[in-house]
C-alpha cells in the first residue's frame, strides 16, 4: 500500500477496522510462539509447580545490575559471582544426582536451572551475612545456592524453614554443613531467630502471609539487613512494608529463555546503612581470603 494511502487511511474514521487484520497477525505471531513453547514444555517438561528455567542473556545481565543497585557491589564483580555459580560443577552434579533420586522425580526437573537464584547467590556474596533465613525450603534448590555462596564467603549460616518435614531433598554435604533446617510455622519460628542479616520470603505466596512473616522477622533484623521476596511479582507486601519502615525498594522481573511461564522475580528492601557495611564486609573478606 502506498505510504500516502496508508497515511490517509490511518486518519480516517475506518482506521480501527482497517487495522484489524494487521493487529490480528501481531497477536497470532505472539500466541504462536507462546503455544510452541507450551507444547514443548508439555512434551519434554515434568514440573507441576515451582517451575525452573534459564534466563535470556539480556535478562541475566539485568539481574546483575539489580544486585549491584541493591548491594552497592561493582557490576563487574556481580557478573563474576554469577558466573561463579554457573561454573560450580560440583554443586550442579550434586543437585542433578539428587533430582534423579527424588521421590517426586517424575514431576521434577532433571537438572538445576538457577534463574533468579543467581541473584540470591550474588547478593549473599556481596552482603557477606552471618545469618541468612529462608522460608519455603521445598526441594532445597535455592537453599543449595545460598549455602554455596556462604561456603565461598567462608562464614555464615542459613536457617531454612518449611512446614513439610520432607522438604529439602536436594540438600547434602558439604552444603548441609552450613544449613539449619527447621520444620513448622514460619511465622512462629521467625520470632525466635535473632540477628538476621538477610531474609528471603519464599513460602506461602499470599499478601497476608508474607506480611505476617515480615512483621515476625522485623524485630530480629540487624541494622543494614537485606530483605528479599520471591513473591514480589504478584504482591506488594514487601514494597508496602519497605515504605512503612523507611527502606528502599527495587524489583527485578525474570524473562525466561524458551519457557512458556512468564517468570517470577525478586523484590528487595534495604537501608542506606547497607552501603557502609558492604565496604567493611568486602574488606574483611579480602583480608581473610575465600574458602572454596
């Protein structure tokens, strides 16, 4: 169609109707990609919940910038930490073996895909926490990533909480050496855990329950603590809490590579005090040397 005719048509009363075929093709192309990915997942995938996948390259670098913004760590260092987890064949092989013996292996992934958990790992490498608390252990994929970061730091422990006594199948040595597993109500148990440096909500994903966890852990947070939410793509619980308590808030949205699921994300809340503590913790780690 000549450009002059297109221009006249675009400003005419019938413009919307004339554009309908073009708009239909745009939607069809998008839906065809989504349907293709969905069919591929139905045929080759196994998972029924807690979907795992890789991030596309651009989104993975956006995750690096997110961690840098929250923690204050240099972007190049954050990229190196994420590559560090990617290259951890010992951990990857361990998780793959454990997945193959998982009682629910027929509806679980065959191998680890870290996605946003790269961000958890890098955040812990940056923050150098002594006590990390995670709610919602599930199989323990995130717990393993967190423990691997703590082992690289050479100090710190993870307390992971789940209401299911059988949660954490993927956890094994040496990562289990820095993990304390608790079974029960996360709201009740959070009230007992003191001096928390980094808290991650990944349990029941409702606004009310996340708000209860934040209220329970708040009195026990150390100054400069980082608070992460695995539910921030679907809830404003953390951002509302950050506003009420005078903290900064930022959100990272996943863009899965070749997967039909639109992705989850990471919400982060922190205070300005984190910046000074980061400099001190990195200096201590450099003087102490890393433990692998």
